């Protein structure tokens, strides 16, 4: 038999599933980003009893603290949401978890839009953060479990492109509402639209199948085969070769993992070497993404541009343009990720990003508070250069990588851990950035540079490359046994695989009349 491995093609069915799932990514992006632009709306400060005027020293200091709390408690809620999603999606399935996240998101968005004081707004942000983390952990898991290995980076990468789309929607809607005039509509309308995206998801989720790997893990192999066969359907492959081989690989690997490890506890994740390596790798990837400053800059971009001398309206517009450009770069990241590779992409992005942040710090140190238009324009441009490298090489990659390195029985818990690290790494920065920049100015950026110097070599030494491998084959990179090789099989492995597939097909042929008789009997009973 030939050793050529067939590849599933990208179908409209796959496209519809990925696009529907990415509504969850948009939910996360919009939920997170809307606060960035809410704190740029003058009427929000007035309605919440806050100020942006440094001359009101006591209230100004209090306001900076409150802004940090609004941003930080979203991340705190997200931390607990990330822990919850790992347990809940393993117990109840990916699809039900998506529905629960959408419902919680709607509740949090409604409470924010109706907030009558800052305490209510902060509590509602915490609830919304809980739901947002469920989305940001679950969507890449879900897509990775239905995507063919050869284009998994492209498909899972749509999660990164889509949550930046949510950021972009929030930014331009906020710009439009700013020009509606000084009224509570300026901030309440954009905040209320947080309800729209999860509502759309609840409509489209009916067409999304359950993850076949979750179905196999929970004893629903027949239903899993139906999903796999439809995912990889090709009119030119009458024998469904790729679907059969991938299904065989899934079932064999999941059975072997269950036999080898049985029930895995939380402690096992950190103490068993093959699991601990994954936890360390994912933790390093997520922590480095935040330690280098990207989410803090996203969150405070409107305030940063105000600090560079731009008016409220211009800072909102430039911030919206910044995020829209990041969305384009995220899509580019997804498009070449399967060719460039995950680890190489992150190393390029973090290294170049640190260089641009260093230049930004120097420009702020030199020109902030001056009338030098060229210097201030360079500082604005340097933030665009930074996001070009981060979004173009890292922002999508981190989710693809962390979603694919864990085995099926640990994927949800592992990804939940990854997002929990992501959020925990963000909280100190979100809580202190506004106050820190107002007190020590450009020196705050030195923290981001120092963390990049630590993070880049950590990724190089701790994170093996995963591109092109199936989820089951990635197990071998972390010391686990790979039961079935599809991507690079030896001749002997290829012969064994062909034999196993032929045996399964023969068994299906024998079972077909029995299944037909059972169906007929059920139909007769139903008519009695």
C-alpha cells in the first residue's frame, strides 16, 4: 500500500462550523474591549462620579484606581471562568458549555448596560469576564478537535482573528456613539451591544456538532463517527479514507490514554512529567504574551493616546484604527501559521515586539508633555509597529498552541489552566498601569522589555514545534506513546493502519444488516 497520507479538504460544512464557533470569539473580544472605549467616553466619568482632570487631585487618584479595578476585576472573573470551563466542558460537552457561556454573557452585559453606580458596573464586568474566559478557552479547543492537521493553524487561528474583530466592532461603535453627543447613550449603547453576539451564538449553535473526540471519550463512538465522516466528506473519496484513518487514530489513542492514566487528578497535571511539561509550556506561552504588555496596551490604548496629546475624539479614532489593524495582522498570522510554525512565529513576534516597546519608551521619555509633533507622531506610530509584530506573529499563535498540546482527556482542563495563567498575568498590570504610568511614566515600559528578555528563551527551550501533526501525534513530543501514526508513518505502520481500516470496514459490512433490522424493529414498535 502507498504511504501517502490523504488529507481532508476544507469544506463549506467546516467553514460554517468554524464561523459559528467564532461568534464566541467575537463575544470575548467585544466584552473585553468595550471597557477600553467606555473609559474613553467623558459621560461615563460623569455618570459614575469620576474625573479625568488632574487638578481635582483626590478624585483623580480615586478615579485612576477605579479604572484599574474595572479592568482588573474583569480579568479576575475571567480567571475563575477559565478554571470552571475545564471541568464543565469535560463533564457536559463542548456544545452545552458554549450555551451556558452565552447565557452568562447576556446576563453580565445587561447588568453593565443598566448600571446606576460604579460598584454595579464593576460587579457586572466580573460576571462578563467569567463568561468571556469560557469562550476564549473553549472556542480554540472546539475548533482544534474538528480541524484537519494540515490546516489546523489556519482554522484555530480564526479564533484570534475573530476576537480582534470583536475588539474592532467595539472600537468603531464607541467612536460612533461618541459623536452622538454628551449623553448617557455615549457609553450605554455600546455596552448594551454585548448582548447581541451571545444571542446570535445561541441561534447558530444548533448547527454545530459536538466534538467527536469528546463523544469518543464519553462512549458515543457511533455519533462521533457520523460527525467525523461529515467533517471530512469528499465526493472524490468514496471510501472515506481520511475520515476512517483519523477516526481510527482518535479511538485508538483515547483508549490507550484511558488505559495508561485512568482518572487524572488536578495534582497529576503538575506532578506527572508528561503532563507537567505541557502545563509549564502553556503557562510560559500565556504568561509571556501578557508580560510583554499587549493586553495592557489594548485596554488602555485610548488613555495612552490622550497622554500623547490627542483629544478625546481623535484618541478614540486612532485607537479604533489600531485595533482594526491588529485584526488584519491576526488574520495574516493565522494564514501563514501552518507554514512558519508555532514556535518560530512566537519567537519572532516577542523579540521584535520588545524592540518596538523599547523604542516607544524612549520616545515617551523624550517627547511626552512637549509640543514636538514629530516626536509624538513617532510615539503613536511605534505602538502600531508593536502591534503589527505581536498580532502578526503571536496573538493567534498562543491559542492554537495551547489548545493542541494537551491530550483529549486533559485538553479542556489544560486550556482552562492556560487561560487562567493568561488572566492572572494580566491582573497586576491592569490594576496598576493607569496609576503607574501617571506616576513613573515611560519607566513602566521597562517591565515589558525585561519580561520579553526572560520569556523568549523560555519558549525556545520549553516549547516543541507542533505544526503539521495531528492532535494525537503531538502526544509524542511530550513523552507519551503515539498509538497510530498518520502524518509520517513508516512502511510497517502504514501496513498496520491499512489492515486495521480494512478490518473495521469488514466489521461494518457485517453489522449493517443487524443495524437495519434493529431500525426496522424500532420503527414497528413506534407504530404500535
